[in-house]
C-alpha cells in the first residue's frame, strides 16, 4: 500500500477563533500538525502582548495532549519600537489586513505608505510581515490589483520578509518568484476549486472564501507551484470554521474549514500528480527554511486507504461543515508519532 | 413631480412556474405589464400543443382580472414540420436550452448542427428562436464562449429571428449589433449588479442567477445599450421566483425575483441617467417591432414618489424574496389604465 511519512507538518495560516469554537477546532489541527500560524483577527484583534499571551494560553488549553506549537501572529497596527521589541520573541510575525487600501494599486501603496515606519522597524528587527493582499476592487481583480503593493514593499524593504497570504492567482505565483523576500502561502481549496465550484452550479456557501476562488488557469498555476514544492511557497490552510448558521443563510460568511482533512487530501492531490516526494517541502520544509523554524518533532504517516470525512464536526455547541463533507477520501492518516 | 406614462410594457422573458407559485406570481406581473413571454421550462417542459394550451389556461386563471397577454414559448426539441405548423399561431417562439453544448464554442456549434433541420423549418415558417446562450465552460466565460454559436446561426439562417436571452457581457452587446436577425433581452439585475454583489462581500443568494452577473465593464455596456434603447435590445426580466427554502440553503437555486418592482426600478435607473424618454422603447417599442406584436392597450403611469418593496411576497403557501427586499424605491406605479 502506498504511503508517506511527513515530518512535522506545518499549517502556516490558520484560524482557530475563540471560546467554544476554539475548543472544537484546536484539537483537530493539533492532532496532525506540528505547528500552525494562528491568525490574530479576533474581536478585538490580538494586537498587544497581553492579549497574545492570553490567547496562546487558551489555545494551549484547548489543543489537548497533542504535540503542537501555536505560532502566534499579531494584528498589524502602528506599533512603537518598544512594543515590537517586547513582542518579537513571542510571535512569528505581524499580519496586515489592508483596510485602508482602495480599488487601485496606486492608492493601495499610498495607504501602505502611511505605516512605512513600522515596516522599517520590522525590517530592522527581522519581524516577518504577513499580508492579506486584496484591494477593495472588483472581487475577481482584488488580488491582482494588490500585487503592485507587494512589489513596492519588496523593493523598498529588501530585508523585510513578506508573506503573500493565501494567494489565488497565476499573477501572484509569478510575482512570488521575482523577489527574494517575497514568499506566499496557498490553501488546500485554492489548489482544487475555481469560482465554478462556488457559483457555477448551485451556489455553494461551504466553498465561499476570501480571496474568492478564481479562474481555471489560476488554479493550475497554484497547483503546479505547490506540486513542484516551489521554494517560495508554503502550505497555509486558511482553515476557517464558521457555525452552520453563518454559512447556510442569507449573506453567508467567508471561509472553508479544511484543517482536519488537509493532510490526506494533500497526499491525494500530490499522489494523483506523481509528486508525493514534494509534499514534505510544501507542507513543512519550505516554511522551516523561510521562517527559520525548528518545529516539534512529529511524524505523520499517510496511507492510500480510504477515510471518511464527517458531514460535520460538532461539539461545545458548535456545528462546522468541512470541505468534502460526507465524502470518502482515498488517503488516511494512519499513524502519528 | 416627475412622471412618465409607459404604453403597454412588455416583459420578454418571464418565469411564472406552476401551481401555487404561479398563483402567487402571475398577478404580480399581470398587474403592470401588458404581456410577457412565458418560459416553458416546467417539469416536464412545455413541448407540445396540449401542454401549451393547458399551461396558458392555468396562467389566465391565475392572472386575475388584469389586462395581460401571456405570450407562450415552447421548449426546443426535434419538432416535425406538422408540429411546428400546428403550434405556430399559438406561440411567440421556441426556447432553446443548449444542454448538449460543451466547453468550447466549436463543440457548441457542432451540438447545434444536429438540430439544424428544425432551425431551417423555423426560419421558413417565421418562428422566432430564443436561446439561453451559455456553454458548459467556466462560469465567467460561458456566455462569451457561446457567442460563436450565435454568430454561426445568424449567418447560416439569415431569416431566422434569434433572441440572445438575458445577455450579461459587453461581448454580447457588441455581437447583437452586428447581425440584423440577432436581437437580445436583458434583465433588470444585470443593469445594476456585478459579481461583486453576489460574492464580493457576503454571499448573497438572492442575487444569484444564471447567467451569473459579470464584471463592471460588462454591466456598463449593458446599461448603456439599455439607456440608449438600442433597437436590438428588449427588456426581459427573467424574473424567477424560488421559495425561500431553495434560496437560503446549502446549494441555492439560481434566479432573481424582480417582476413586481421592475417598472419603478427601471424608471429610477433611466431617470438617474437622464434617459426616461428611452424607457418606452426599451420596455415595449423594441419588442413590438422586433416580434411584430400588437400588445393589449395598457397605460402605466410612474411617478417619482417613494414606494416600498416588501420583504417578501407571500401567499398560496409560498414565500418569495424579491430584489431590493425591504428597500424604498424613489419611483412608484401610480396609475394603470
């Protein structure tokens, strides 16, 4: 039976939420991943050391006995040098959501201009920057329009490590290769789906996420980069649980929940394309090198034997529908050490 | 107070459904429109004279006392000459759903090849053809990919009157002007929304329709053609009621319900752009000329005084959420004669 053992798989972009939802989903990632970058977009956001410590404690309590490191990210704001210095050793980087960026890339850069002193300090202190790179333009153009801002930052701050989070376009894949300090994460779903799967048949709220899935040629470029374990590309699930009531409703929340099935589904994808050997670097090696991480030792064995994706994950009063709900996957996690 | 009186407004593409839903929605169109082209996509489809007569009777019974003509369309299939001859005087045309068309336009034309004898008879008998022009390709490309099939038909059957139903792209607007026998309908929503309104913020099932709303430049081209009362363009609401349970759900049905508010919303749109004078031709004149119709006389007066769109239309056990549900529109229908 075909199998592969992954050393210390890492999820470089993860939403664990808080309270009861955190209790439900944290163990689902902690079971099979050695570590994950935890997004700070709680309400209020994690933008100070106290809330970071407190959130990390809640995560550690929720993850159970699993070997797992939550790599904490802080929410970008106009931090002082003292704040950054104090926070540096407790976090993996700072996540920027460009609320001020507008529809065209020039205005996007201008908005980013205003916080350049923070970027400068981050560059000097070697604190990585993670960016949700979308403008407020037309939904299919938002990422492409933001690329000029990425390029501006990459050139202006050549030692600032910049991660283009959850890229979705062929243009972003192309840009990622052009600057040494510009790397990217990509989700599971963006390797598999296009806008067709969200809105081409019936509307599918469970595959609705931001950035929205794009065109077939975009998916193909992302997939080829992942299968090749492109050295600038890391796996980041962006797994984002929402209660069912926020998904099957009028005005559905954005986010796909993939954490519990990410490893077997990725094994399937890489195996289907004869690239299983590249999975280790895509799911851990690249991130270790790019972020200088030494994750917990954890060996996850995957075999080509069927596993069943539950229709929903339930507990703590929560009910979350995963991607591939109710489907059988050809690969399974069979051993974790 | 600004006002306009429309003579015999026509909706050249309408879904009335059947049974209880028909009873709810038929009067909502019949009240303000003088006539409408009734889509034949029931289950089973309206594809013989018996079912056409029976459906027309059910519509007439449901529409109430309103002055209103249902112009019946038949569902395209491999009709014999005798069938076409018998049906001709009872219908306005035949509606083709290209189930066999595939992802590229060449294959689309090939699929259409197989039924060319029917087109030939329709051309000779002067029976108009109405087409849902989408391939099975990527959702944003389906209409554009089908345009080659329209062009092929327009050239091969120069006397066949072809209506490109519910066009959504700038490319279709451009094509419509290039062949004398190629005309089009456009919906209300495609003059107003883009994909942004469906999936750019939260997912909005009530604005999800097929063809899906496209890019801003597409909406702009459609709007300019409508405002100019382009002589090849007719209003066809494609108003498509679905019960709430089929809209706010996992896997939502496609269709926007606009019939009851179409006239005041169109008056608003044309007035906003200083083109009220062109509304008559867009909403009736062009259709009368292109189809050779002499509709029932009906005068509908619209004034710039606010009207309220209900949160839902209810009755006969049905519950349908319209576009602009719960919003106030600046224009109202004030008189119908």
